[in-house]
C-alpha cells in the first residue's frame, strides 16, 4: 500500500513534470496569438489575434503541405499496419525453420537509423525514377515502421492465450480466420497504439522529405514549415501559428484515441 506521503510526492513530481511539458506549449500558443509583425519575447501576450493562423495558412501554403502529409501518413500507416500484423502473427504464433534468425533480421530495422541510409537510398530511388514522388516518401518509412510494428505485434500475439487459438482450430477455423476473426479483435488497443505511434513518426519525419523531394507540391508539413520559417525569421507570431497548424493533426488524433493508446501501452507493459 502507498501511504499518503508517497502519494503526495508522486502527485508533486507528476505536477512538476507536467508543467515542464506544458509551459513551452503554452508559450507557443500565446506567441501565435500576439500582434503580427511586433517583436516580442517568446510567450508574450498582448491580445488575441486569430488572423495569424489565416495569414500563416495562406502565406505558408499549408493546405498543400498538410495534404501531402496526410497522403504519406495514411499510406504508411495502412501498409505498415497490414504487414506488421501478418509478420507479427507469423513470428508470434507460428513455428517454422529459421523464424528466430529472420526475426532478428527484422530487428535490424530498429537498430539502423534512417539517417545512416538516406544517401544510398536516395541514389537507389533516383536510379528507379522514384525521387520527387510520393513513393520515395512512403516506401522507406514503411520499411522502417514494419520493423517496429513486427516487434510490437509479435509481443502481443505471444501474450494471447493458446487456448483461444486451439479452440478456434477445433472449430475448424483456418489460420487466416483465426487471425482476423478471433485474435485480432482482442488486440484492438495494441493495433491502435501502433498506428498512432507510426503516424506520429511519419508526420514528424523531416530528413527523408528534405532529401527525396524538391517539388514544392510534394513537400510535407514539417518540411513546408522549415521553408516558411526561412521566409519569416523575425515574425514570431506567424512562426508560432505555423507550428500550431502543423502540430494540430497529431494532437487531435491523440485526443480521440488516447484511451486506446494508454490501454495498449499498459497492456504491453504488463504482458511484455
């Protein structure tokens, strides 16, 4: 049992770390609402100026950048989720020759950072004629995400009671039906948590878009924000407004899926 002193100390520490995380966010929001064109300190507040968001939206061409990010993000999440579920099911619930060695090969995708492979990857995609296309942004991130997704889903499938699978097999269910109709519905929190993490990582990816894309119509939101920042180095209000615009989709997604996200994280921590 946790006594009151330990509980008070826990809440105190949580409050301190929450403030550390929330103060920069509040500063950006306040800066985005200050009068445009005025030089003020970070987080200063001199009135509500919502027109900053409209100005940043128009001048920064964020409608196009967000559209590209949504196309890339949704494509990566869909492909990565499908492949991760299939690979995780194979490694977690099936036994075949070389399964351990092949799984460790998958884990290399978690150990090798994308920054170390982006240059040779660029030349390979250029030779295939895929640079300046959505494919150059989608396929490399799918490869990186599948490595994590396979590791994540394998851990979930190994935690599923074998009796559940055996009962489905006794009822004449195939491996395909067992996966989609019996096992996967139980793991919806784990799948949604993986999808949220993959979407966040894909949305925030900057280096790959910077190297692979030169066409402005294909720029993702973080890359577009960087170019927008270069044109507005002194207008802190517009810079903050652009940052809020780029971060909003991820925040909204997390707010809607936070219960499933937390449940999936706790499930992984308990069942590990």
